């Protein structure tokens, strides 16, 4: 079968089954898994080379680690330190302790049992967060708890990836066909990580600044993929792992001004490849292994799911969750994680575990991941409602900050107006993120310590990467009228609850923004012009200059409101404008007469 035919099969299966699964309330992840089972070798047999597609789709996991690195800024980790390192550490330690004895009994070796227990203690970030996000439960109490646990597990994967080659070297194993001692491998690991970090700090920002000036978005995107995949391959060449290299690359760029634009560019690739990864997981479910060793495989799944849930439920209760929320947490994360495929495959290649052990484990991981959406559906429908808890909570779960690690305010455009808004927000320590598409302006403003990023605010992916879904206010100060209106329309369409305050270049610009439903619009010279008019009238001896300028302001704004309903009718606009001028002329006729008489008297 040709490559194009396989691509069409993947796309067709996803297009049919993912929407169907979501419509049934099962979630997109289960739809991908079912698609993989149907087109895989154990059902329709449309695709048979499962190992090749699974290997390729692991690039989705690599890009997922890259994005996690982009998001894991040191400041965010510090704010969420108790939620992440408290709950996360307890979950991994507790799950490892309860899984270690049965794994030891099965394998007959304490070290191998501990390795298996640690890897199985990891849950699926892709399935857990995606499932909770689809159900809009990330902000719920159990969603916050799951977020902390999964974030800690993502961090824990990094040392695990680095330690496994060291364990193999310490046991006399081989890597890439060469004998490597433990001290040499440790030194090589540290040297390669140090070189990646040093090169990234010195070269990456300069590389992206140079590419941005070309104003060719495709080149910028190509450079992003080059950095993510290139660093991943460099880490793999050094004996580490691709995921570790991608994570380091993301961390190196997490504080750069290009973070949001990079995340926006990489996100479609990550989404498609993760979807392909879930399809590959479905195809990889070894029904043959299940038929040969059904007791072992389903026994592993049962022990894994039950013991992990048994740890998660009391962890949730200890954290301050009521019984219903604790049960939801237990049903959300009882599966093994996608990194189990990576870690167990790596362990097999390094000689830490045999094929007779890794085969059933891979099958068990696949089945546990496939069952999770169904288990959560059952728990949400029938189990959690029966556990309604009316008792007062002794402790409150540490909440995520109001901005969920994202800005409360987003400022689009860091010119003169945007900078003044940003400086006022900074005085009150209000968290904001600023976006500007002018790289020279970004570099200039960042010299003064402002958090401004290179990015096109009229790009939906950039807005999502900047945290528009969680922001409270969007300040639109873009000077380009067409771009400003396009940005406002995009926000209104995709983030209807996000308030917008905007700067308009002129009356027509203000009219278009107000017609889009922008709550507050200020014309850039409006207030200064009114103030100048007020001072000029007072200097000429008008007795109630303040009152008349205020009347003018109110009348002009009322006329602007009237124009909104006729913004596309040029004749009607001219009529309204002419009527406004006539009414104002009558309003101020008496004062003009008084002023004229005063001048003649002088």
C-alpha cells in the first residue's frame, strides 16, 4: 500500500470515529484508539506495519515534551510548587510502593520489580488532560489535582530517561553496541546537557531574531521544528533520549520573546502527531498476546488500575477533596502513561528487561489507556454522583492561581499606548502578557523588563498559546486598523466571554470595533483633544467650559452609538453626522453669541 493511501486511511478513520466518540460523550482520545483498533492488523487489517507508524508517531510525544518545556517556566513552577511537588510526589511514591510487591513477585527480582513499578506509576498526560479539558473540568477541584500530579510526572520522566542508560551501564549492559561504564556515561550525559543548555542560551535567541526579520513565517516554523527535532536527535546520539532533548529545547525557549509564536506554530503538528500516536496505540494493542496470555495481560491491567485508583482516592481526600471529587480524580488517572512505551522499549533495548516481560506490559499499558475514557464515563455517570459529600472540608486543596499560570491581561500592540497600559499594570503587579509583531519593538521594550513576546495577535493559535482562554481582559492597542479589527473579530468569535478594551485610530475605526461588541473603545486623540478644547474655551472666557465640553463628549458618543446600526450605509452615516453637527450648533449658539458680545465689548 502506498504512503498516500495509508495517510487517507488514518484521516478517514479519525474524521469518522473521533466526532462520533465525542458525540457519545466518550472523548476524542477514545475515538482515536478505536480508529486504531479498527484499521489495525487485528481487525480490518488496512495497516499492518504497526511498529513503523508507532515509531514515527512518537514524534508527537517528542513535540509534547517540547511544548511542556516551553510552558514550564521557573516562575510557574514556584507558584504551583505545593500542588505539583506535594501531590505529585506522594502519588508517584505511593503508587510505586503498592505496585512494587506484585511486580517483584511476578519477576522474581527486586530491582526489575522496582523499575516496572516506577514506570507504571506514571499516568497519561495526553489522555488525562485532554479528557478533562474536553469536559471543561480542568478548573474543577479534581482537575486541579490531576494537573499537579501529571505535571510532576512529566518532570519525573526526565531523570528517568537519563538514569536508565546509567543503570544499564552499571549492570554491564550495552548502548548502541558499545560497552560503557557508569562513570563515563554519567560524565557524557552531563557534558551533553551542559552543551545543549549553553548553546541554546547563546545561539537560539539570536537565530530566531535573525529569522523574524526575514518576515517569512514558513522559515520561522521550519526553524522551530529544526530546533525541537535537532536537539532531540542530538540527545539520542549522545545516548540520552529524544524526549529529553526536546524538553531541554523547550525549556531554553520558555523565557524568550518567541515562546507564544513558537507554541502556536508547533501546536498543529503536535496535535496531529498525538492523534496519530493514539491511533498507533490502538493498532498496537496485541490481541495475540491477550489470546496467548489473557490471564497475565488482564491481570496486569486489573492490578494496575485498581491499585493506582486506591492510591489516588486517599490522596485526593488528604488534599481536601470531597468524596465525589476524589473519586473523579481516581477515575481520571488510573491508567499507565504513554511514556511507558518509551521507557519500556528503552529498557528492552538496554537489556534491563526481557521481551517476555515488555510484551505483556506494553499490551497492558495500551489496554489501560483505551479503557480510561470508558472508566471515567462510568465513574462520572454512576459512581461519583452516589458519593455526594456534605461534610465540611477540613482542608482546602491548594488552588491554582487565578490566571492558571497564564496572564490575567493580554495586551496586543506595545507601541506608545500599549506601553502606558503595561506600565500601569506593572505598578500594581498585575500579571499580563504583551504581544507585538514588530521584532525591533519587542527587543526595545524587553530591555525595560516588560514581558512582551513576538507574535501575531490575529492568529488564533498565538492567542491560545498566550492564554486567551483564561485571561480576564484583552487590551487591543494595535495601530493597524485592518489588523486591529481582524483581531477583535477573532476574539469575539472564539473567546466570547473575554472582555476587550481597544484603542481606535479614528471615528470609523471606533465604529467598526463597537459594532463587533468591544466593550470600551477610546479614540487615540479623543481625550487629549477634549482637554485641549476645554482649556482653549476657558482661556477665551467661556464661563462653563467644563460643562460644554462634557456635553459635546456625551453628544458625540451618543451619535457614535447611533451610527453603529448603520455602519455600512454611507448615506445614513452622512445624515447622522450632519444632524449631529446641526444639533451641536443650536446647543452652543447662545454661548457663541455671549462670547461674540464679550469680544465686541472689549
